[in-house]
C-alpha cells in the first residue's frame, strides 16, 4: 500500500479497526489509507461491513448503543475516536450523504442555511452567498435559484439528493462520505451525481459506498473490496476492475457470488 | 452462480471461437491441398465457404456487443470479451488469407509450379499447429502455452525467408518463371501473415489470462 499511495497525501487512516454489534463482529482489523482529494469506493456484498466502516469515519455508529469499536482512526492528525473529540465538530469536518435524500421539511434556502446558522454566525449577505455557492457546487443552483423559498420536498429525488450534497458542502467539510447516494435515483440523476462527485474531489476527499459496480468503476480513483467484515483488496480502481489480485474480488465483481 | 444466463452466454461465445478456429484451420488446409493438386474446384469451395467464417465472426461480434451493453462485464469477463473481439478479427483475417491462397490456385489453374511445393505446405502445417495450440490455450486459459505457441511464428518466418530466397533465385535464372514465382511468393507471404495473426491471438490470450499486454512478434 505504501508504494501504491506514494504520490498521495493521506486524509484518513484506519489502523486495525475492529467493530462489534453486541457480540457480532462486523469489522475485522481494517487497516486502510484513504488519499486526499481522491474518490475511494468501498464495494462488497450486503453485510460485508462497508457502510459500517463508512459510519465509523464520522462516528455515526456512536448512535448505536451496542456498537463497540477498537483500533485507531485518524483524519489528518486528529484521532477520530480520541477522548477530546467533539463529535458535532467532527461531523462538520466529515460530512455525509445518505442513500435516500433526506431534506429537512423546510425551504430550499433554509435547508442549506441550517448548518451554517448553527456553526457560524454569518450576516444575511454572507449567508446568501454561501447558499448560492453551495448550490452552485452541487450543480443545483440553476434549477432552484428562482424558488429558494419553496419547500425542499417539492424537488425531484435527484434534485433532493443534490440539495443534500449542497447542505453538506455549506458547512465546509474536508471529507464527504457517500452511502449509496444514487441507489434511489434514476439513471440521469445518477449520472449528474457521479459527474458532481468527479468535480467535488478537487476540493474534498470523497469516500463512496456503492452496490453499483459500474458506478464504482466510473466514479472512483481507488477501490476497496470488503467481504465478511474484512478488507480483502485495496487498489487503483482501474486495476481492481480489470485484473484484481484476489480471486474473491474477481468472483464478486464478475457476479459469481454476492 | 448468481448470473447463470450471462455466464452461459460467455461459455457459448467461447465455443463459437472454437468453431471459428476449426473452420479457419480447414480453410487453410484445403487451400494448400488444392494448390498442390491443382484442384480448382476445391479452391472454389474454400472461397465459397468463407461466407460461413464471416457469418460466425459477425455473430461473435454481435454477441460481444450485446454482452458489453447489457451485462457490463468486469475483470476476467471483461478481459475475456476484449480477447474474443480481437481473436475474432485475427481469425477472420486468417480466413481471408486462406481465400487469397485459393484465388491464386484458381488463377494458376493447370500451370505447372516452377518447383516442387515443400516449404509452403510446411508453413501451412506450422500455422495450423499454431491455431490448434492457440485454441487450446484459449479454452484452457493457459498463458504459458500461448507464449510457447507464439514462438512458432519464428519458424514460419524462417520458412518464408527460405521460400522467398529460393524463388528469387529461380526468377533470376529464368524470367519465364516470374509469373508462377510471384504467385508462389504471394502465397508464402499470406502464410507468413497468418503466423502473425496467430501470434496476435496469443497476445490476446495472455491478456485474457494475466491482464498483461505483451508483444509476441
């Protein structure tokens, strides 16, 4: 992995992460380095631990009482599971976009302004600028600029998902976690989100969990294959999808199991 | 198996490549026998039968396109389909070269060859052996065998150079030989090209098995 990532800056590093739900072990000794300003896809069959691992990165698993984590997870030099970590600040730094678009039941404008109003004390003009900038970055501005006060729920599924991305961008994160962001979207909206991910990596580090193999192949620079809680293979996406090293990776991506 | 139908289609595609290589091999054998025997009728059959080669080849291309579009193959399946697309082209071209030989036989008709045909049939034998080996390497996903088979192209090239030198000498000796000599040179050249196509097929097989892009001729 050292040679593989020699020209990359590492944003997230996981060292021997183990995770249990009660006594069921969901992650086993996951050690992986995720490069900055790159898209890393995590693939694997259902129940392989990919979403669990993703949720470790911004401590969403804290919300599950029976969940126990050991090992070390670093974001830059910050120990994500360190004692002094403020989880709210952590989740601002490491944003997340979920499978189903989940806009707040409020206006488009307020959805984006919600985070900045909590985290920063911005005046009206600066807030307006931030809302516009976030919507532009999420490739949604042109479609909603004339109806910012309309309910976010009036948008289509694909637009709602981009709104959620804009909402994540508004708090200026460094890392964005995508948990199957396109599984509830039609092909055109999916393409838009994929294009967007490609553009966002210039400014953010992106980690995406997806069941859609072609999406992983199209959208990511690096791919990690998880199976039964273990990371089986990590490598450049083009290699993983053309000639993976591990047989189980090849069997999974060619549909021989999973 | 999760994607049975898709994987069965891949197996059928492999079988079609085997059928195609059998047809091509027969076309080469018959084109050389008809050349040796001055059998114009047999040569015409080789020319006519090329349509079967073209049909299977077109069908293989359609099947590959369909699998790419509908199944989005990855990893070993993707490499297999890419290899099949390339091997298909090489086999079809090899079939065309056999037709070119048959056409020369038709043109020569009963004209007596300026020399006994020894090295030309030998070239054809080596090429057919290469096609057999490549077919086995393909079916058994054996990249080592593909490397070994490609080496036989050196033998084909050596025989070609020998034939060429010999024919040149005969042409210099007697300008009346030029007509038949240039036709035989053309045939030898076609067989030499066939060896190159089979080497290309071996490269595709190495890629299919190992993911490595190699140059073998």
